């Protein structure tokens, strides 16, 4: 195996902890006879455990060895994979020669014969990996999209009759889904590093919510999707501010976009207010990638004395460097104008007895003005609140109360829980669902 892995060129940066590197060292020592069998068995088990850990995390099944190799191909960022992500496979490109040479190595690894080393060391772990059957499927697989992509491509690569077919399948995946962390994940947090750069951390528990799950607010959802449709299609689009009352679905709507548009190349990066100083570093890291990025800022507002909004203003519009076309900012806020205003902002005097409009107020209002689309989410009236409750109850409850009783209980609930909103309606129906489930368990 180490003879094969040593031939890799474009995909040679596997990392010291790579399973392929570990197995290559094991095979080299085994063939050279420089390590005793017990030590080789221990080292082999370490690498098999690593594969099992990855398979358990991502929900791989059947041939874990081939799934692992596919995972390596999909996560290795190099000059070829990044170019294929942006432009696909360019015909006649010289880099294709090196890529196909590497894929010939992977093709041999896909069908590698572990029987000799298993027989000599008394192992069967590699054979089990190649025909693996998980006992149970996890109820919640936060990596479902990753698992489905890897499993589908793994089967296609394993069945490829030659390296050209393998090349076509892999480059098509790079073009459609991308490569590396951004290719496999939908949403991210950031972590600022001491050198001023950022580390992207995948968010895996975003759920599978869709805009259709949000009851009501059809006009607001259409404004949001119209802008996002244009964005993912490469057409001019605007930064978006969703503002209004608490619990009305602003954050839910934005988060649902990453599920709606993931297959169209949309990715989301959530940034908190204290991280605005890293916005330039984030943009520098993602501006050349073949994705559409929404930088998402939840609950955006600034109190007196907070100056972070100046970072955001410069990034949105007004800095020397133009914001890249593949990046938009979507923010939610309970405030329409984002920055807290005081009456003293409106009473500045430029000349004695001559009141002018405050420059301070204009500066604060200018941040909200830089969002080209502003969508208002206001608390529902009672009729709309009742419609939300009835729709959610029909979705979640096996045996909902009679309509009059349901709405009476819903009204009592909202009086005790902060007024009418979609969030309060969802909490009420969740409560009923919990009571229903408890009753069913008691009966059983």
C-alpha cells in the first residue's frame, strides 16, 4: 500500500494523522519485517477504529473502506479540486494528467486486497469494514447530507470501469457540491485566531426546517426567497434585514434558507456582534469559492456607546474593497433602525438658534439603509394566531382537541406566555404534544 500512496501528487497532503498514512507505515513495516506481529495488529486496530469513528459520525454503511476513501477525495483541498469546484474539469488541462494519475492510485485502493496481511496477522477487521452492517440507524443524523453525498459517490466510484469514468464522476461532484468543509457542510460558526485569520467550524444540528414549516407570513417569505433566488442564480441581489416583533419567525426564515438552497450552492456563516472585527478576514477566505455565502447576524442591534456597527457599515458598503458578488449579509433585529437613538441625537445645534438635523442620528440610521431589502415581521392578530395554532396542531397532534377547545386553550396560553406570536403558538402545541405522548405512554 505504501508504494501506491507514495505516488500521490495532487492529493499527497493527507496529514500526519491520516488513515492512509498510518496504514502505509504498517504495510511498509510488515513487508520489511521490522515490527513484531502484535505491534502491527495494535497499529492496524488504531486505524480501523479511526475509520469506524468517522463512519459512526457521518452514518456510513456497507463498505466503510470505500466510503473513507471517498471522504478523503471530497475533503482534500488542492489546486485541482479547487479549480474543478469553480470551473469543472477543463478539457485538455495539463493538471488533468496528474489528477488521473492520482485517481488511478485511488482506484487501486478502492479494490485493495487485504487478505494477505489479514491471513498473516490473524486479522479480519478489514474484511468486516468492506461488508459492514450497522446495528441501528441513528434517529438524528446531523450529517445526513454528508452521508448521502459520500455514499452515493462511493458507489459510483467503486463501479467506475476505468479512471476516466472515475474522473468524470468526481469532477462532476466537485462542480455541483464543492470540495472540503464548504462542500460537505451547510452552515458554520467562526473562531478568530491570534494572527487575525479565522477558523470555520461546521454547524451540524441546524435541523431540516423549511420555509413551508413557518405558518403565515407568505408575503415576507416571498420577498426573502425572491432575493435569494436571484442571489444563487448569480443575479444582482441585496443584503436583507428582517425586523419586527420577537417570536415571529425572522430567525427561522433565514435558517430555513440553507436547507432550501443547499443544492444550489448556498452556504451560511453565522457571526456574532463581538466578531465583527473578523468580517474582513471571513470575506477574504470565502470570496474565491464557488458558493453563495450568506453571512447571518441574528438579533442585530447596538446600544449607546457600542461602535461595532462601524465595522459592519464598512463591510456592507463603503469600504475601499467592493463586497464580492458571492456574499450577502442577512440580519434579524427587533429594531428597524438597529442603533439605539436618544433624543439628544435630534437636538444638536450647529448655530445658535438654528436647529439642524443631527449628524449623529444620520450616522446611526445609515446602517439600516445599507440593507437593500427590509422585511417586517409583526406579531399576528388573533385570527392569524389561531390559524397558526390550528395548522401546527394538525401537523403535530395525533388527536387534537376540538377546534373551540383548542383555541380557548391557546388564548389562555398566550396570556401567560408573552402574547401572540408564532413562537408562542409553537410552544403551546409542543406542550400539547408532550401531554399527548405522556398519556399514550401511560396507557401502554
